[in-house]
């Protein structure tokens, strides 16, 4: 039987709370999918198990929407993926984070985290090009300000060109069933970022 608690929250108002306990699930053992090793909760090996849980997306080799899961013990993880694992000391995390944050420029990235294109040396050797949708702000002769979503092309993270006509929500049959939704998502992302002015393309 639960315990009834009545609490006076304000003048004349009582809140009734009925306390009880309920069982909660927890993982008590994990089996390594590769070698079959069993690690029990409380073992040092249990803490070192690595589980990958991933939902395959559009274009995945595992099939769109499928779940991809694996539990591996630390020994199999090292054996199978060892040469590609990035193992660093705890102090390195802060250094890496500070490095990433130092490249962040709200004007330029508009809420995005800097990518490879924003790192100095790489940017100089091979210009990285990509595009996205952005709102462009134009001053009309009558003093009105006009906003429209255009495709904007970037080189090394800087906007360099935009489509003359505003872009539309359109796609071809080859783009797949979800292409329209993806296109709308691009528009949504564009609306969350600050509007670009024509002067942003002048450098
Ligand atoms: Zn194993």
C-alpha cells in the first residue's frame, strides 16, 4: 500500500500525492556478438562493452529505416576496429573542443558548427565547395525590404554565388519519395539562419 502525502502548497490548496515504488529494467549482462564473452553487471569487462545502436537512413547500405545494432567486448573492438579507433587522453577533449569553438563565427556559420572547410591549411590547398538554401535580403527601390530563399554556393565556407531567381520546393522522380520533405527541411534550416545581404557576396 502506498503512502498518502498531503501537502499545503498555498492557502487552502492541498496537493495529494500517492507514493509507490515500481520495478525498473536494467541491463545485467551483455554478450559480445563476436566472441560470445558474457560480461555481468559489476564486472570491469561490463563497463568496457561497446554497443552501437544506429537507425539506417536514406541511402544506407543497410536499407532505409532498418535498425543496425552490435554489442562488442573491448577485446573484439580493438581486434576488429583497432587500427581506425581514435584513442586520446581525457585532456585532449577540451583542447579539441576549444579548437573547434575558436573557428566558430556566428556571422559566417549562422548556427552551424565549423566543418573541415573552415580549417586553415586545408582551405588553402583544395577549395571546398557546397551549397545550401539561405534567405537573402534585398532592398527594393521603394524602400521595402524583400526576403526570399535562394540557393547559395559556398567556397571554403564563404558564400560566393546565389541563384538569381528564388528557389522553389521542387524535385525529380530520381530524387526519391522523400525528396520534397528534404527540400522543405532545407527551407526550414534557411529560415533559422540570419538573412544574407548582397554585400555578403562582395568579397
Ligand atoms: Zn568479444
